[in-house]
């Protein structure tokens, strides 16, 4: 199952880059497993939860023109994505609440 999370922001800077370089990411039980073109505005990153009962990955992409962070939550098998989605939304509001205008969650 895949879930798309759209985070509409007021930030001119890449929210993806802020997330991948956030020193407090580990305190929210997440880690960046890989990223590409970190120096460019429209790069991508893959984030995993460090908690044992959270399966799947969050693929994060920043669109600088629309100021939207696109996050695809991907998991396999019988794993339920609700835990990792909830943890990620909690992290976004805890760290970037002032920059967020709206969050849309779309099952795919």
C-alpha cells in the first residue's frame, strides 16, 4: 500500500533538506537511509522509522516551484502504514508548524 502526503508550506527553502539535516530527527525515531542531490532544491530522500513495529519507508521529494513537500509512504505485506504516517505528521508539526499551511493525506 502507498499513501501520499502533501505538505503545503510557506517556506522558500527546501523542507526536504531541512528534514534530512535535522539534528533532532533521531529523537522522533526517524533516520535518513539515503538521499540524492542533497545540494539541489528538488532532490529526494528516503526516511525510515527506527521503531521496531514501524515498517516501510517515506520517500520525500521537494517541489520548489509550488513549495510542496511530497511524501510517499510505502510498505509491503500486511504492515499497516498508520503508525509511521502518524509519527511523521507528529514530527512535521513539532518541528515545522509555522511553515505548514496544509497537509493532505491521500491513499493510493
